[in-house]
């Protein structure tokens, strides 16, 4: 808000002075017309689309300025001889006359800006170029979203499973499974008896807490398999808590536990329609492997992570 307000105040002040500068030199032009006028002052007629692209304004904005300048007799519109569907915009005789008259104004304004710049510690042009470039790469909105995510994810705690989280472990998994697929027998076995089906067999369960409320869960299930030590499974995050890097934090906790236990590989199964989940697994370092027999109908992709 402060940056926007300061820029608007500076713009208003410069625009107010600019209007008086035109009056000083007897040039009957509004400051907002200048970018369009300057593009056309080189002598070549252009379409509104070309002008808009060159000065970085919207097509609607340029169209409005062109209409105003046509009414004042500075520019004219005509059909393109090579393409009748296009309208070309160019300076009229009056516009060309102003183009000659404004030459002295250019010199004085340029010298005034140079003098002003020489008295400053920071180069405004370079600063604007840097901001424009950086905001083009990543918008202010996106940067705020990332900071929000960092702040909120720092408030997430990942803890080991306790019996008081049994219902949350069931509910969070049942919610996402039922949203996309259907609960299967293997789901009920693990979710209804996590202690017997996962923990007592050498597995581990992690719970993500946000404001002390369980909002995400993930299990590290011991596998009886010559290729893999553990399966990363039963990861679920409440829709109400998404965007806080909870999946990443849970996955990281499972990876660290697996390394601590001496595991060399992690295995998981998923479905390719779960694009955010697949993206997360790739970010964690998982790679697709050849299909294996799965106890789940919904599984159509298998992945592994070499620890």
C-alpha cells in the first residue's frame, strides 16, 4: 500500500508539472498522449496493437488515447493498403508541426532530468528497471503467497503418533480417499487398527499439528520385500490446511526416520490424477518405477526414493 501510494504521489506530481511544461512551450498536448505521439513521431504509421505492444499499454488504453488525439486533429486513422482489415494510425500535418515544435522542449526536459539525476544518490531509472524485471519474473502477489506459506508452515509441528490421534488418522484419510476414489479393504485394515497394522510391525506414523489441531498424517509402513524397506503411505492433509507445506513436512519426517532406521529405499503407490501429490513426490526425489502388483485398485503409479 505504501509503495503504491508513494508511486502515485510521485506520478501525480510529475504529471502536473508535465502539463505545465507543455503549456510553457505552447504545445497543446496532454501528458498521457505522449507515449503514443512519440511512437508515431518517427514517421511510420502503426496499428493500435503495435503501439500498445511498443509502449506497454493495454489495447483499450491506446484506443482511447487515439480517439482523443484524432478529435484534436493530431493523428488520423486509415485502412492498410496491403490488409484492409487493419487500421493504421499516423500523424496529421498538425501532428507533424507539433513534432517540430516540441524539439526544443525535448532538449530542455532531458537536461533538467540529467541535472536532477546528478543530484541523487540512487538512479531512479535503474531502480525501476530492476523492480519491473523482478516483478515480471514473480509478481508481488506470488511473493506474498510464498511468505504466507513460509510463516504458516513454520507454525506446523510434526509429532509421532499417539492413540489420541487415531480418529484423525482415520478421518483425514477417509476424507481424501472418498473424494477421489472409494475405500478399499486394505484401507480399512490400516485405518481402523493403525497400532496393529502399522506400528507393531515396525512402522511409524507422523501427525502434523496446526494450532494443536491434527491437520495431516502420514505413515511409514515396514515392507516384507527384498527391494524396499518401507512404504510411504496414508499421507493425507485436510483441505482446510492446504498451502502450508504440510505434505512436504510429513514426507520429510518419514524420510528422516527411514534414514535413521538404516533404510536404503522408500516405496510409494499413488494415482496420476492426484497431480499435486505426484508433484510433491517428485519434489521429494521420488522417481517412477515399473509397475508392481498392488493391493489397491486405485494405484496406477509406483515410485521409489533412493535415500
